[in-house]
């Protein structure tokens, strides 16, 4: 069955960086676009970034554009989110999504 497992979350100071990864299995990973979402406490889940199946096309929410970079490795069935210049408002549980499935999420906390 489809499985998505995020990792790489943690506590980081404002201005710092983190790299999230999502390991996918149970489907033909290279055939599907992948997305990252996040959900902050008391807020709705919001879309963060998208990458095409080949990795050649990406898109970002305005709130993260220029700071976050989505990438994928179709040989390893992984999608990553490089997050730089982190702000307290980036604090959220981050989820990867593919083939209409969600991962379990990984917590990112940006605080001094």
C-alpha cells in the first residue's frame, strides 16, 4: 500500500535551516507529482510546495518563495524540502502528499 514517511523536523532558531525528507513506497513514485503541506496550531492545513513527476517543474506558496526549495530523487523515491531563513511563523507540522495520500507529518518549531 502507499506509504509516505516524513523525517527531519526539529527545533531551530529563527534564521536557521532544516531539511525535511519524505520516503515513499507502494506506488510508482516517478509517475506522480509530490507536494508539501503544513498545519500550524489552530490553523487549516496549507499547501507549501509542489514538484512535478520529473522534478523539472516546481511551485511555491508566496509565504515560502525564495526561502524553501523542493526537490526529488526518483532513484531513491524521496522528496525533500530545504527550508532556509526560517521564521517563527513557519512553525507547523509538515506533511508530504502523493497519490492522494498523506504522510504522518513531522514537527518543525522555529523559536529562540
